[in-house]
C-alpha cells in the first residue's frame, strides 16, 4: 500500500508526525507533501497568482509553498511516479466539524484527492480549550487512528467521496468508541470579530469562534464528539440539491 500524507498545519506540525505514526502501521511506502507554512482556513483554494515552489526535506518528504490543495496536486503530479492507494490529511490541530469543513484546508486536501480518484480521508484532533498551540494533546488520534482506518480501508472506494474523522478531546482510554454520523451545522452567530490595535495605533481584527451548539437527537458529528465518541462522517463532492433541482426543472422546462 502506498500512502500520501498532507495537512494544513504545515510540514513541521506535530499532528503530521502523529499521522505518519498511524500510516506506518499499514505500510513503509509513506510519502509526505505538505504546505511549507500553516494554511488553516484555506479551504479548497489553489495558488494561481504566484509560482509554487517544491522543497525536499528528506527521503519521501516534501513541502510546497502553497495551500493544502496545492500540496496534493504537486504530490500527485510532480512527486509520485504512480498514484497512491490512499491520501490521509491531518492530523489537524483542532476540530473540523459541522459546516466548518467548508473552511478546512485539511478536509479540502482530502477533497482534492477524491477528485483525483484516490481514496481520501481527513483526520482531526479536537482540543478542549483555546490557547494550547503546539501543546494540543493528540493521544486519542495516535492511539485510535489505525483502529478507525483499518475497516475504512476495507470498504469499496466511493467515486467523488471522502471520509472526515474527528477524535474527541479526551484521553485515549476514555474514548467510548466510534460513531458514523452526519455533518452537523453550527449557529452562524457563534462567530465573532475581535478588534485590537497594533503598536502604531492601527486597528486589526481576529476572527474567533464560540462553543458548539447541539442539534436534537445527538445525531451529528458535533454531538458524537461531545459524547466522547470518534466521529466518522462520509462526505460527497456533488453539492447538487436534488429536491430543488426538480422544482427548478419545473420552473424552467426544457
């Protein structure tokens, strides 16, 4: 098995070391192509207005001066001489739950892999409070990663589909198990804009997020994590709303 690893936290991120540890439980044919710097929140963006540079850091280890999508593209088209069997993206420092996946560079890297016809899986480690930086504990992801991936590798690959995995912010021995759940949705009002001033007196702004709001029935990734489970969510790249398409076809008949 050949596995390509990437992320959005950058080539030196601690979560990438965790991901490599997980991948090497399946194969020694592991390749890494990741952004040279952190690209969190990059979404499914491509670098189109400046050149992208590729740097080799060691055997089968490369960085790209671009987005997670750029990293996957370079990995598939420039670094590897044949397609990988699997692309793993992460382990992200922080959750990628609910509608936050639309911003996520981690999930978007897996989307790019899915577009290329490669089995692709995004992995993220939730943490319990802000301000932890590189001290975010990855214990749950490190201990449970291979256990979750092994049965997923045995499933048939879905065309234009990917899997999003989130590990709860608890010790590995406290994890209750794995739940297959749908994507949840946050309350948009939870976002905030925090204003400050730099040393010269000019305003600057940080985008902040508040706590998770729950949905009825505890049936989404948001509640699975809060309940102490690993959340596994199948995603698809076809965003067409079939119900509205039928209504629009009636509105605009052929």
